[in-house]
C-alpha cells in the first residue's frame, strides 16, 4: 500500500511540476457522489493521480448515501457537483430546480443477470415464473429487469434486497437468478455463477447511467471552473483506457477490502465495455436511452423532458478536443 501511495504521490508532484502556475492556489471543488462505487472510478483516478490538481482544482469527494442526497447538496450549495443517475437531476428540475448534466462518468448499463453455474436456465426466457433477486427500488437495475421482463412477456417474481446483496439469494438457492452490479458480478463469477444476460450489450449509442451535474448558475458564473473539472475528468477517463494498470492500482486503493483479483477483473470488464467512457461527452442517444427507462417507470411523461434542457455538453466537447490534440 505504501508503494502504491508513493507512486500516486509522485504522479501528483509530476502534475504540479508540469503546471507550476497552478500549484500555489487551487479552486476548491466539492463533489457529492451517491455511493463509493467501482462505477465511479474516473472520479477517483482524477483525484488520486493529481489530474484535477494539475488543472488548478482541489477536489474533495463526499459520499452522500443516495443520488437524491447528492443532488440536494448541489441545490443547497454544499456541493459544486454531484455524481449519480442523471435522471435524479432531471426529476429535481421537474420540481423547480435548475440543474444541468455536464459530463459522463458511467456509460452503458453496468448490470448483469447471473445464475448458478449448474442452473438449467440458458436464456432470459428461462426466467419465466422464477424468483429473481434485485435491488430495492429506486434502482436502475430493478427498472431494467422489469422492462426486460415486460418486453419479453416473462412473468417473474422480484425478490428485492439491499443494494449490493443481490447475489446472496442466488448463492443460497433462494432465487433462480439475480440482477447485479460490480463488484458483486465478479464475486459471483469467482464463486461459480455465470452470466445469463449483460445489459451492457443492449444499448447501442450508450446509456447515460451516471453523470456529473451542477447548477445552471454555476455554469454561467464559473465556466472556467466547470471546464477545468470536466477536462480533468476527460484526462482521467483517458488514463483508465491508456494505463489500465494504474487504474487498477487506484481501484485497489479505493476499495482495500476487496480481493485484488476481483478488482482487477471488474475494472477490466467495465473498461472493455466502455462503461468507463472514452470521453465525458453525453450523447443524445445515451441520454434518450436513460430517459426512456424513466418514461417506462412512470417518473417522466413522454415529451416532458428534452436533452437540450437537461444536458450542457459544451465542456465535454471542448475537453474531448483538447485530449485529441495532445
């Protein structure tokens, strides 16, 4: 652990040397994340490698405990940015808030359905009439599972459990399958389960699963700060794909209680599926895919929300151009 911290400290110092004008005074930025999650690795890479510091920012992350709490912190002024499902900001806007999503952190739907290795179920159709473990709503995994079941006319029985424990009922034989996130997926695979269905493969054009949002007034009053943060995030996302060994080191540091092989497998899986995006742009299709799920659930009426009113992509596009020109 000391060696890892030493390497990360060296990276931070290197960043400050590369940007000497930014080393003395940095803008304070507070990011409220919904949870401490492997999905949010781009944020941790940006902080732990000194990438944000190199762009003149002192970034502090705070774990809110839920997406709604993170958004509330932005609205209340305790946070500069929050990180969670972009639809949480969209729903807040429908109640009068003025938030905008400025950067992608988790693209695609990182949810997998698992079954025991010995299960006779070989396709989604085999779930018919069975119990499936899933997170207590509100949860994207549960909503995705419900929509899949409806689309394929599969009557299933949901066994809703605490987030992060969805694999346990499968392991003990209570449920035939479970809808899980990482690292539960690779923990289940290491215990002998197998993947029945990967939602990551079923959203062409991406899926805006988790994004950075901020107040529209912050975009107006502090555009340079927003740009610096989004550019730092773009650098971090590039690092995950260009230097996977460093990304794994940081994930291991952020999740010290997880077995290293589980961390390595989970990070590699999500990088390969571009769950960790190549850049922070939020495409219209990725946003539309996420919005469609909220319409299905009934949280949003069709035509009630638009991309233009919910996303400000200018900072991500500028960051992508800067990265491409390096």
